[in-house]
C-alpha cells in the first residue's frame, strides 16, 4: 500500500524551505520585529550580563579630603530557547493536484501561527513556558505603569500627556520607541480631533517600494496594529515602551516532518479534530525554537527594581 512518506515530503520541506521559515517568522511576529535580535543560539540557554548597580561620584571636601570609592555590578539573566510546534493539516486531494503550489499556501499560515504564539507569550504571558518572563503587559501592571482609558476624557493626555503612557516609561529612565495597539485603537485615534474638528493624531506617509501608505504615530514612533488575534483588548488597548531593552534569539535548528497516520486533538477538550488516515489527509509539522528575555537594567531615574519597567499600557475601563 503506497503512502506519502518522508521521501514524498521532500518537495515540501527541503533545506531551503527551512531557511525560508527562519526568514519569514520574524516578519510574521510583531514583537520579533520590534525587539532587538541576538545571534542564533548554539544551545538552549544563553547568559546575558545586566547592569544591576551604578557607580557613584562624590565631591571632595577641601584640598586634602578623602576620595570615596565606588562600584559597578552586573547580574546574569538567562535566556531560554523554548519549543513552538505548528501542525498544518493538508487534504490528500490537494497534494495530488500537481498544479497547486503547496508550499506557497502552507508557509504563510505556518509562520503566522508561530509568530502569533510567540507574540501572545511575550505580550500577555499567554500559554508561556515556565522559563519565559512574565509577559510585557503583566510586567507593566505589576510595576504600576498603567493608564486607564476614559472614553469621555482626553486620549492625547492618556497617551502623550503628563502621567500618560509615554511619560510612565520615561519616568523609569527609558524612552519609548514603538507602540503596539489593538485594531480598535485606529478608530479612537481617527476620532480624536482638536477644537477646529481637525484630527490630532495624523498619519504620516512613508515609502513602501510601491508608493506610500500612511501610518499612525505617537511622538514620532509608529503604532503597529497586528492583524492577528495577539492583542487582548480586555487587558490592553495599547502597549508602549523601549523595545531596545527586551531581546530575543532563535535556536539555529528547525525541524519539519510530514505526518500521515496521526490524529490531531484539541489540547483543551482532547476532542479529535483530524484523523489523518481516516480523512485522507497529511499534516506538515514544524518545530521552531526561540526565546526572549527582558533584562531591565538599573536606571539613575528609577533604581527600584519593582517599579522600574520599560513599558506601559493603556488599559480599558
């Protein structure tokens, strides 16, 4: 009995396709594009030294006064590469259609799924591995960097005014350089007008290679609006901060396998979603390994580790 085995999958997952996954996942992930990327990891962990104590200087009392000593200290933060697995079921009839470009259809969905899983873990701590940090939104809440949105108030003040999202980040010694917003924030920005009825939050055009398209910005920094489900509007309408602080890295190896006689279950209900053998299907499984960490080095503006945080959020009421 003939089946599609590993050899039959080579047309789908040759080495260059694995490299294509490596290139496309950061494009599909919002936070990977914003965070600083470190070189690929050779092992599943990496130590990152982080400044934990700052040197101090003092005036000398008189001509023969004593000069005081000072110190500077570092502590290690560990970055763990954790596994993200993605399974893309493919009907056998689709495989049999020689005119159908399977990889062109599968790759965007596969990389989109990997990117969304990573983004939700980074932003909200959703389904995160134990070795991952708590998530940017929970971290901002813990540090008290939260602005509650008042539909009847001033959105400009909530975002850029004194006590707004940007100022909370700045008061901790960081400068915001990017924002991530829920898609509903676009209408809120468009609807915010001045006394003459003109929009306060303008959209700046930039070149894309095929002309220009406008994007919303805050204080010169772009607001990214993911078109996936990664933003939870019940927890945060907008996330802003210094994206040069968190870092991410990927393990160099990506593994793929074509499944032919497996069952795919819903991990929550344990119900069988697909029975590949019975439904004449195959499934392309991809295992991607990446990690991230938020070092949060000490700042002269805020030396308190508990309240210092490089991100703040606009939260719904």
